[in-house]
């Protein structure tokens, strides 16, 4: 095992992932909890093998991802595009395709080629996913890196006064826009974050397996700290986001075909850099079922990093 970043990330050489024994997977799982993000290189997965390995982290979670923007007549206007969205696999509907590629008028996936904002996956769900597995089929070299931020260590290094301020607060997580910033087709534009639909979670949570405390920020867009004025909520969230996305808490993945990256959605935020629209990028994604976030104890001692 090779450490990839100071704050998080490790590369694992486990050989053929189909042949990993239960004892070996226990070691992989322990490393995942320790390093938050694991990378496996040289993987050759079809959907069946990908699904089988992902299930070792837990049952698959149904996924929500906006269609390719080229298919969105609600954004581009009626008749603006003849591009249609590729259907998901009937056998593996929980495998989502993250891609900018349009082949013969068919968009293979979603989320395009632009920057994806910092977020944790499906934080607007009552029970967000625990693991996210992303497998690269095609990836342009040196482009579209994925950044990961360790929200556990960021919490532990937050100034004491700020930890005391936010420990018992609740954050409402908005689901009206996707990670690319596009409004989801079944949502209205948000005009007031205090009254807009959203799922509230503790701002500081206990990790259900490691027991460590963690900031749980979801995504910045349209989020709101319950009980505060909009101005005070925005100021606090800007301060927290500015802290957690410092370079000292981040490691970035430079994708190669055959890379499989597994991250802990409960302790990690992630983001994607924009890449050349003319480059082909095709990744497959599976999320595994998680549990409802639980608030940290108000009188818990502060843990060291």
C-alpha cells in the first residue's frame, strides 16, 4: 500500500479484485476507513465484475444524476438538440455513467466536461450513500482531475471557538441543482433558502464505523444553517468551506483508464476540474447504501488529527 496524499488517499495493489479473500477485503476496508480514498490501478471491469466488487462495500444505492445537458430542452429550449440520453442497463440500473461523450446522437452519460463543485454525494437524501466507487473506462491524460478533501481532519483542525459554535447546528442540504450547477428538471429555482425543500443533517456528525467526528457540509449551493439569518448562515458556511477546501486537506486524482477509486462519502468531499470538451471521458459509478447521519455528542472531547 502506498500513501498518495498527506491528508488522505492510498493506492492498493490487490491483484485481481475478483480473487480478493474475505481476510484481504477486511484489510482493504480498514485502509479505506483510515485513508478515506483508495485507488486501484490496472482494473479491467465489465458491469458484472464492477457490481460484484462494489457489493463488498454494501448494497447498491439507487443513483440520481441529471441527463447530459445537450438533451435538456428545459435548459436549451424546445428543438434545441436532437441528442437523446442513453438508457441505463436493465440488469445494473444502479451503475451510472459519468461522461461528456455523444456518439451518433446518443449521450452516453451525464455531468459533461465542466467543473463540478465541491460536494458529497446525495447529501440531500435522508440516508446518503456510504461509499462511492468510480471506474475509468476512458480518461484524457492530465485533465479532469478529481479532488478529495478530508472533512474529518479539517474538523479537527478547526479553531476551538468555531468548533464550539457549530457543533450543535443543523444544515439543510439542497437537492435542486446537480454538481455541475444545473437545476434538476423536477425542481423549481430556489428563491429563499430558508423555505426551499431540503434535507436537514447535523453539521457535525459521528462516523458510524470509525467513531470520529466530521464536518458534514454536502455542497455549498443553496445550503442553509437552520435558525440563522440568511446573511449569518452564508457567512458561517463561507468560513467553513474556505477552511475545509484548503490545500493541506486535499489530494487530487489524475485519472488513467483502468483506475478504480473508492471514497468514503461520509468523511470526504470531492470536486472535478473542467477538461477539454473534445476529449473523451467515460467513467462508471456505483454508490452503496448508507445510514442517516448522526450528530456528534455535544460534550465529546476534541480528537487530534
